[in-house]
C-alpha cells in the first residue's frame, strides 16, 4: 500500500512539473493557449527593385563657334563671294530657299540670319567649327565651298561623259545591225571576246544570263541576221534561242 502511494506521488510530481513547463511556454508565447487559434502570419514577399525611368539623352543643337578675338565684320565683297558659292551649292543639290536674290553682302549678326541658316543646312559641322561669318573665317568658308562646288562639277561632268559614251554605244550598235541587214556589209572582230550566254525571259521581259560563255576570236565575221542591237549599248550574237552580248566597239564594219 505504501509502495502504491509512492508511485502515485511520483507521477503527480512529474505531471505537475510538466504542466508548469507547458505553462511557462504558454506564458512566453512559444505555444498557443488551448482553444486559441494561432494568428496568421503575412506571407513573405520578395523585394521588388525600384523601377528606374529611362534616361533620354539631351538633344544638342548646332552651336556656332564664338568669333576669334579681334575679328570684325567680314567685308561686303567677301560675303558676296561666299553667298554666291552657297547659291551654286543649292543649285547643284537641287535645293530651294537660297538664290541670287540673297547675295547682298550681309551675312547677318546671328545664327537665325538667312545666310547662316543656309550654311548650317549645307554643312552643319562646318558651321559649328567656324561659327558666324566674320573677318577671321570668311575665307575659310569661301575655300570650303569652292572645293565643294568644284567636286560637284567634276562629278556632274563624269556623269555627262558616261551618259554620252552610253548613248554613243547605243547608236553604234543600232548602226552596225542596220548596215549588216542591208546585205552589203560584214562586221569583223578586232580582238577575241568571251560573252556570256543569255536567253530571253518573257516573264520579266528581259535577257537573263545562263552562266556559260562562248569564245569568238579576232577576225571572226558576222553578216546579215547574225547580230541584233540590245538597246542598252550592247550588240548581241544570235545563236538559236540564245544571245551573246558584247561591246559594239569591238567590231569593224567592212563592205562585202
């Protein structure tokens, strides 16, 4: 009987101690009290980096260089010389807005003058480098536009020469075919030629190359019906459905 009382007492001590321990946990908030639902915790959201607005680079306008120390207003004659060159450049480029009526010898005192606007339109970098027209830079402007005008003239002359040459070839090819088709002449090659084989394409209405070539040697002669004028400055050998274009200047036409 005493033994059973001792065991019961020991159990009571253990239960009491456990209860006290659980009470301390409740008290410290580490365990919820019986019957009380745990408060929901907010979800942990990942940090979102701040959105940085795009940076738009500033637009830098063409700002003319300030005049050199000691520079003065350019002379009327020099400004007229410059303005005349600007007129030529406008004409060469088929541009409107500056003509002979603007050649007055006065470039203006600021970037908004008509002459300075014309310079900025034609050559913005030059305007930025030299600045407003004055006694210290007017000759630089004149030299620059003189070179521009001369270069354009050479290019135009080259184009005219090229066109004249092409027109001459067109006429020569046509004349050779006319002479041969009269039956009174033959055409002989002055040197060897190796033209590319072509065939007429009705879809594109043009001759298309086939990649292969044929060689005709110096002295080879063509007669009535052998050649046709292509219409672009070339003459063509006829061989069945195929054509072999070459330069008509490679031929010499002689009477039979």
